[in-house]
């Protein structure tokens, strides 16, 4: 049964959908957010994995947040900033500590390499300078290359002036880095294998790529563009979805959970309504999808409403996921051989991937349809900084796993789920020998689960590859980069839109500005 009033509808209550709702509500548009699951937050959600144990289900750190978004929700967002942001472990017991203070990091590097200790502050300062150039790009709407506007030329001019402010060495670096393999990039700065692997890992995080793949330094540049450290992600994820939802509701948005949108209806080339799984039809003056582009166009729409050329672009968009997730409920704090129990090291992230060759071999397995026997792991123990996530004395561990491809050559994910979980624990036990004795419950989320349960086509956590041909004016593809689509009144605001994935809120914030501009001009 259709509702009479036409309204602005947002499909998906992930962080980008909530950010868009917040800004649209502030503009007086009273958006309705429809979330298919029982909780909001999408990949940023924190959920119960076992009675009494709550854990970040998919992502355990922000990307970092776009500064304007962080400022908007800062009053209600529990940031839980880590004391030591990252520790990188080697099987032989060596450990590198990466701090927000580059000089503190450099002091720790002295025991391994004086050259790296001297280089690290320079590396950090270089990325700060590049960030000043890249920062405006992440918060501006990409140009429509076929229909450039005056504001596009103005935006290009602003970036150009910042680029001219770089010295010749930094300008040359910026031009080179975009297409460079992360392994080559790391080798230019550092000689220690563990440090080089830690740097390169940030370039391949979440991507179907290895450290020797061309263009993987782009991931580091994206990090810099958000004002984040080249190696460190932002704050802990705790409290962010609730803070965004509270802010959006306070501004006048409405949020409905357990409301699965199954169809976007189009009439005469313009969005008309959406249909829910239970048959309810909601008339819409605008529909903003925070779902990925392929799910939006190929699953929620009648493809006859789209031109064949556009559909070809949609189908060619690369969304081959290679990430799995293992969440553990633990009876106590694990003992890592290289770390001291209860130390500040547990407050940040733990990197397992000791050298470039290790990372590349892990990717090799995925290229040929298998999952790595020695995966790259990015680990967080969020209960160290938030005791409310687990019973007293207990903990939860969040493990990001690469590489595990969406399509397996042998078997399927339903039959090999436990095999993947065992592989992760076998790798983890090399660094934390007592880990198996502490496990109360194990949750294994495969790439297929990411698609079926969390709505990520191909199991890709970024809604599509962060590759040069799928970024900026080409994200998700040419002719659809400005958050608008060929259907009037239908917009994209998810990670498949510029500037891409990660818990940054930028796609939602950027899209909202374009949508507000359109809707106000139509009044």
C-alpha cells in the first residue's frame, strides 16, 4: 500500500547514509532512512557476537572521519583514541611501534635501523605536505568531464595553487606516487622489512591487490587526503553509528530499521517510489542509495530503465572482495610473545605481515582462487579501551583478514568457513601462543557473508576497488561521479561514490551538498 506524501528517502543506514541524513535534515528536508537490518551503522556497527560480548563486526577503526563530520558529531562521539596506534610484529619476536608522534616512532626504530629512524620523521612530514594538496580533493564533487561547470574550474584552480606551493621534490613525488606499487614506495623510504611491509599494507588494505601491484600507493595517498597519518587509521569505531543516528534524529531525520528496500520504481526517467520487502510503497521526490553501485542498479532497479551503455559500465565495475573477518570472544587477554600483557600496545592495532614477500604470497593465493595459509592480519582488541564490550576480565578481538577471495576455485565458503577460521588462528598462535585456550566463541565472516548479510556486492568492503580507473571522476564510473545518476532524483552516497571506502563519512557529506543544491533548485 502506497503512502501519499512524497519525501526524500535514503536506502541504507550505514555511516554514509546517516551522514547524508544528518546534513539533509539540517537543510530542512526531513529524510527517511530505511535500514534492512535491525541495527544501523553498516560496516561500522558494533554488535553482540556471543552473550555478553560485543565487537565491531566488520571495521574496527575509522578512516579517519572527514573533519567536518567529526566536528558535527564530536560532542556525542566516544572517540577512544589509542595511546599506541599500531604495533607490527615479527615471528622472531621483533616489534615496531608506530605512534602518532613521528619522533617517538623514530626513537623506537633506532635499535633496528638508524637510517629508518632518520627517515621516518621526513616521511611523516612529506605526507603532511601532500595532505595539504590532496585534502580539498576528498571533499569536493568530482567534475562531470563532459559538462564542466565554473565551480569545477575554480576547484581545479584551488588545488593547482596548493600544488604550486610544493617544492619541486614533493611535486615530483606526488606525480609519481599515484601509479607506484606500494612495495617500491616503501623501499624508497625504508630498509627494515617489517617497517616496509607495514607501510605497504596500508596501500593494499581492503583491496584485491598485492604490494607489487601498480597503483597501490594510492591507498596511502587517500589516507593522507583525509588528514590521517600515512600508516595510522583514525579513532576507534566505538559509538560512531549511535552518535550519527542521534545527530540525524535530532536534526529531523527519521530512521526505520528492519525495512528492506527491494525495488526503486522509475516513471518517465524519474524516480517515483521505493518498494519494501513486505509490499509497502513509499512515494519519493528523491532516493539516495548508500548501497554499492551494482546493488543499486542491478538488483534494486528494473534494468530496462537504464541505457545499455550505462549498464555495461555498471557490470564492468570491479567489486571482487578479498577480505574476511574473524571476531573472537575471549576469556582473558591474550599473551603476545613480543608484548607485555596490559601494556599500552593492546590499545591500538596489531599488524601481522612481517615482510613484503609475505604480503605478496598471501595475495598470490587469492589470485588463483584460494585463501592464504599465511594471511595478512590487522587486529584490534577494543575491549582494552572499552570494558563494556565484554564481561569483567574478558575481551573481544576483531581480526581483519587478507587474502580470502570472494570466488573460491575449490569448494565454497559455506563448506570452508571453519577452515578459514582455523587458518587465522594458526597464524595468530605464532604470535600469541595461548590464544586457543582463551576462545569462548568464534565468529567467521566470509566474503560471501559480507555480500548476503551485509549487502556488499562481491564482498568488497569499499563498494569497489580503489584503483586509479575507479576513483575521483571515475568513481564509480564516468558519467556517474557527481553522486547523480541517469535517473532524475536518484543519487549515490555510499562508499562506491567519491572519494571511496573507509569509515570517513565523506561520500555521504559530499553527496548531501549536491542533493540539497538540486532539491532547492527544484522548489
